[in-house]
C-alpha cells in the first residue's frame, strides 16, 4: 500500500471547490460523530468530512484523493457493526447522507432507482403507495449504499434474499474517479463478468456506489406472525430445521434466547415468556393459503415439543412483535447500562445450525462470559452478543468469539453472514478463503492501485 499524504489546506480548498462550502467540514464535532459506527471497535476520526450531493461530486473527490494519495472512506449512516466505516487511516470521510433522492420508480418492472444515501425504511415508506417494497431489512434505518456495500441481509432473507439478490444495476465511482455502470435492468443477465456482485459486499474498498436500481416485491396481501416457545434451545433449533424442511416458505424465522425474551417482554409487553423462542412470519396471496400454512407450522411446533404457540394475523400485533425484535439490541443495552456490547455474526448451512448453537451454548457454560443469542435462524445465521465491563472480560469475549468463528468455518459456514468483514473479521479471511484471498488482493490492486479506498478493511 502506498504511504498516504496528509489533508492540507490546499486539499481542503480543492475539495471546497468541488462540493461547495456547505458540504465540507473539519469541525471536530462532525468528525467525532463519524469516528466510529455502531461497533465496539476503537474510534478513529477522519480529517475532513465531505458530503457529496451528486455522482460528479463523488467522482471528482475520488480523482483528487487518488492523485494526492489520500484515503477515502464512504459513510452511509454508520450503523455497521464491524467497524466497516471507520476511517482507520484518517483522510476524507465521503458521506452519502445527502444523496437521498428516488430517481425513478419503474413500477411496472417492480424496480426503483435511488441515490445511495436513502434509508431503506424511508424508501419503503415512499414505495407503499405503489404497493411495493424493497425486502432486505437490517432493522436499523441503514442506507441503500451501506446495505449494498456490506451485503446486509436481516430478517427477511430467508424468503427474499440478501441485498445482493435484490439489486440489478449500479453506478459506481472508481478510485481514479471514473464513473461506470455495472449490471442492467434486465432480470436475466449473462453479459460479461459480474462486476455488480463484485462491488456488492466490497465495503467501499473497490468503488463508491452513486446510484442503484433495486428489485422490489409486491406488499403481501396476507401476513401472519407466529411465536413459539420451547423448553430447550435444542428443541427450538431443531424446529428451525424442520420448518425449513417442510416446504413452507417463512418470510422470517428468528431465534431469540430466553434471556432476550425476558428483556423484550419487560420492555415491550409482547406476550413472551422467558424461554428459547422462534418468531416466524408468513406471507401469502390468499387468506386460505396463509391459514393452511399456519396449520402445518402449528403441527411442526407441537411435534417438536413447543410449550406455547401463538399465531396472529392482526397487523398491529405483528408490527409490535417485530418492533420489539428490531429494538432487541437497544433493549439489551438499556437493561445492562454498565456493560458495553460487541455483536458477532456467523452463518452456517442450515443442517449445521444445531451444531453451531450447541457449540455456543458449550462456550457459555465453560466460560465466565456474559452472552446472549439472537439470530436469523432460517438462514443459519446467529448473532452472539457479548457484554463486558473490564478489559479482561473484553479479551475473554474476543477469545470466545474467535472460537465460534473458527467452528462456523469448520462447519462449512462463514465468518460473517451479513455484517461484513470490516476490522473485526479480517483475521479470519485466510482461514475462510485460502488462496482465493490472493485473488481478492489482486482485484483490489487492479481497481485501487494506490489503496485509497477504505484502507485497513477486509485484508488482514
Ligand atoms: C441495531 C442494529 C441492528 C442491525 N441488524 C442488522 C441485520 O439484521 N442485518 C444486517 O445485515 N445488518 C444489521 N445491522 C448492521 C447495519 O445496519 C448494516 O451493516 C448496514 O448495511 C450499514 O449501513 P449504513 O448505511 O449504516 O452504512 P455504514 O455503516 O455507514 O457503512 C457500511 C460500509 O459501507 C460503506 N459504504 C457506505 N456507503 C457506501 C456507498 N455508497 N458506496 C460504497 N460503500 C459505501 C462504508 O465505507 C462501510 O464500509 C444492524 C445494525 C444495528 C445498529
């Protein structure tokens, strides 16, 4: 990697000429605000924040930075959980927060073209009038650019796929300032190398997304939520595999451990008991289809020994349940104000999910470590939330985290199902990817020879 140069007053003048005085700041309050995302990683403030308002702003900023060898880190809204957006080497923080326009709704094609800074919740609020929505849902109001860059997924992946499955075309600014289009609005594409999916998940290390055309789906006519509590973690997890194997297509299939259920109940009063619990959602085009599915789910849960099953088609109740689920991390933090938390994320093939959870339970039993479990179980994805107060407890949490990641990889899974590599998962890349990591390095050198784009991420 090239040695980087400092952001001088001359560079600030040039950046100001590109984006205008209203869209640049070196104020410490602004820099500190964007020094760290929602992760546990150490903050590092950028030297300057530049708010792009157009693709041309992004392109010209990158060209300047590349010529001057200054690092550039893209910023969505900083909800990442792996330090993905921390400006590890300082330099320019290129914020997309002001690029929030919906450029065009292609309602007949079930597509929308947007700027990268729009929040997915804000986008869906606008799309409601077309009866359409963008399915990936990471809970937080993450930006579309940040979601694509991290290949974010969330609760609906089990039915609708992750961000990578819901994007067709993007405009991307490369490190040297070139603006290129990747992908197409055609659902089928077999034309040349798949650069679209090379950029998706690259965490702003290969280019900066300036526009994206997304796939949409019709808002389902009929929706239900099912909450099933189990006497043991094993029973709950085996039920996940059974539901997935039944041919039913849940739109969400989430596991929540007993501790979390008690906290959600205390905070939101959503009828939970302190047991390992599955939250499920089903979508259907007809009421009959929905009811038929609910009968099967109930049968499966009963067979697997569920201690209680509650199904509802009431929208308000369903939304209340999901609100509680989405706020689970905040609720956990509020319940233990003296603790800090780090959230880790691994994913395995669904058949290996029971073995993974069993291993996490074993780690919990064998170590004096505070951890809770919550996960997008239907995708074989789990988040272990470690709480700590002292440096020793933090070190222990990291040691346990390492063991869990290694086990997930050994089970045929991955070091990160949806949060991305960022800073926290870089050390596992050689283990997971072997020689393929050299190919990734070669791609990085080709697209960003001076290494200015989000340096310090992905590669150990
Ligand atoms: C409470 C909570 C719950 C969460 N739950 C989930 C979940 O269920 N599933 C899930 O997947 N994630 C989840 N996340 C993580 C987070 O929401 C996602 O990682 C999200 O993708 C981050 O988006 P952002 O806009 O905040 O991006 P940022 O955090 O600002 O940036 C993320 C990465 O994207 C890069 N980037 C940002 N914009 C662009 C762009 N336009 N072009 C290129 N690179 C860019 C940044 O440099 C960085 O590497 C959760 C986070 C929180 C706080």
